[in-house]
C-alpha cells in the first residue's frame, strides 16, 4: 500500500484541495477546473491495486499489454506565497475500511509536505430549482473555523440549514478525510455545491454547482479566475436539463417551479412549501422517468 | 493458519517445478470448476491448502444455491505424479490484489511453481453442436510457442475491455504474475450462451484435451464424451418437444444471430430442461 513519487516538489507548508467523483461530479469538476487553470503539475500517485479493481485490460498480439486502474493523483502549484496540493481521485473505494486507508494515505502525503488545511469538495442535494444559482454548503472540522467559513461568499453552514440545529452528515471520502484530518490535527473544510434534488439522480454533471465551489475556493485563495469554460459547460448541461424539463407534464412542472421560491437556509423563503411537498415532487419526477417519461 | 497469514498449507507436497492451474467456480458453462474436479478425480489430486475466506469474502451471511447454504472456498490441490498444483476458488469480493498475490505466494514461493495456467469459458453466440474455439493470452511473447498447436492465431488476438465491462480475474492474475516475473498463460474456451448457466461438457473436454497434451497427463476422456452425448440427447428431446427451440438452434448452426427475445427464451428453456 503506497505512493509513487514522480518528483519532489519541495514544499514545506501547504494547503490541500481534494475531490472524488460523486453526485453530478460537482467536486471533481470544480477541483479539476481549478487545477487546470493554475497549471498544477502531477508529482505523485497512489498505487491503486490495493484499493480498486482494474477498469480495463488491453491485449495486443495475444500478449497482455496493460491493466488500467482508477487513478488517484497529487498535483502541486505555488501561487504567490502559498503552496497548493491538489488531490484528484477517479474513484472512491467500495469498502469502508479501504476508504479509511486511502484517506489516511492522502493525509500522509499532505503532512509530508507541511499541509495545514484540507478542503474537500462535493455535492449537496438540495430542494432548489435548476435555474437558481447554487449555493455552497460548508462544514469545518473545528469550531475555530466557523467565523471564516461564515464569511465565504454564497455559502451557508450545513448545520444551519432548515433547522438542523448544527447537525448533519457528510458522506463518503469528503467527510471521512476531514474527520481523519481533525484527528491528526489538521484544519479541514468541506465545500458542497447544491444540485437540485430532482436532477441528482440523472447521469449528468452539474457545472453550475462546480462553479459555485470554485468561486469559494478562489475567494479563499484570492485568485481572480475566468470561469467562462464552466459557464459554457453549464450552458450545455442546462440545454439537456431543459429538454427533459419540457417533457414533464405541466402540473408536475408547476410543482417543481415552486422550488424557485425556496431558500435552503430559510432567509430567502417566500412561498409555503413543506418537506412533504418536496418529497412528493421528487417522487413524482422519479416515477415519471421510471415510466420512460410518459405521464 | 498462522496469524497474519492469509493461507494455510495442510501438507507440503513433493513437487519438482510444478505448474499451477487456476480456475474459478463461477465460470461460464461451469468450465473451470468442472475441469479442476475432473483433473482431481483422474489424477488423484489431494487437498494441500486453502486461502482464508474471512480475508477475501464478505461473510455477513451466506448464499443459498439449489436450496443449500454455500460458503466460499479457495483450495489448492496437488497431483504429485504429474507435478501439478490445482487451485479452484470462488471469485473474491475484496482484497483482490492480495488474494492473487497469496495464490502466487503459495504456488511460487512455497511450492516452487514455474508457470501459471488459468482457464475459463467465454460466452459465444454459437450452437452447442459447433466446435469450440480456444483463445489464449500470454504474459510474455516467448510463451506463444507453447500455445501454437492449440491457438495457432494467437498473434492476431487484440482485445480491450468494452465500456461498462471489467477485466476477468484471470486477466488480473496474469498482470500480478507478470509483475512478479512469473510466466502465465490464460486459456479460454468458447461456451454457447445457452449453456453458460448450465454445464458445457464439450468445452470442458476441449480444455482437458489441451491440458492433457501440454502436461502429458495420460488421462482418458471417455466419461466426458458420455456427458456430451447425454446432453446432446437431452437438447434433441427438447427440440422435438419445442419447435421454437429447434428453430433457434438451427439458426445458430447456420450462423444466424438470434434477437434478444429468442436468445433469452433459448437460454431459459435449455437451462430449465437440463436442470
């Protein structure tokens, strides 16, 4: 169980931003977009065979040529005085124990390079409409980070959503990494971009939410970024969503449109829509697509 | 089983430079497990060791098959007179890399095995009366010579896992063996799709004949020939009772593809009739 280092990046103090595939690939697209924009270089990779089953085999002229596994790569970029480590995993391990081992290995690399803070990025399934600007749900792993997180733009604390009274959960490696980070004394913040609940099961990415996550990271890193590529991507996905939306019967569409007046944190709430109604909307949309898009 | 070890050797066999033959219980046409069972029976194979199920399988409950509780098995057998190790196992549910390395630890480190053969069936749109083709994959080019007689077109084999698929345990084993510089050969026999969930004695016979030649086993194949005959007779009986089945088999014999509905009906009716 190990890490292959391609080069020594020479980092003494750093921050890490991590993401894996998940709902709408929101975190993955956000972190990969940022990594590409700052032109970070790969310097290490986790040896995958202890964590993942291979994805494909290639045979050439009757001889085994290669076996390909999901990659888990580390990248580095110095921005001003700050060293950033990006971790991008192509898959999350299927078993809890393996998830713990992988997260621990990621933090081993982070600590080797003096990492002081870790961000994880993912999705928050929310009762919002797809025409709305997604907010970012945030949760830190230490009380002392709350004031900073509250100051982030377009961000709400996960524990303050709809009377959660500070409770909630972050599933998968996005949560686990920050839990282990807390146990090992590292600061950690999870940033989760909102995706409409009725889209969350679609096999499509949701770049609008990725953009919201990148904007929060850019704010923290004091970076000015041109995010038009994400806008273009979001435009393409919006077209697909709209096509699906047009197929939905008017009555159901009307109910989904009620979500336009809902603010998840409560401060923007205008229309009366109950939890039961939200559940019914999702159920209706789900049933609609199970029936092959026929009312 | 020593603490920390994922395997147990009951009795270290007296072997020189054995070959290891690996097969999986969940195989098309039950080819792998049937070939290992037949080799054990014909060569007087003795159970020599096993892998620890708790390390590689989910044991939160058990599976039931044919109304009987099952438990995953991963067992080694030795055939000292033919210098062979046989390994038959369920496919592991986790820790695949460690599992495959442990197989090689037992065979190569403990028993000094010099090469690994893995066998399996691949599903084909063919009639059960047709000749089974064999394909082979090697871990290093010099091993192709060993297969030329049985797989003359080995050089022309090109393959990539299709989208949505995943590599077989045999492919993964070959990759692990290659990393350890252990020679490895995968041998695959065609299995008609409608025998995939049943048994395909014809494919087993083909595989046994190859192994017999390669390892000079001197085994007789009369009993499996009887099984082929018996299965053919049963399918003829089904064809006589059911004109649709007769038509589907005839189409396959003429090289005509069946549509999904026809394929599913043929597979279901044959399996029901043979069970």
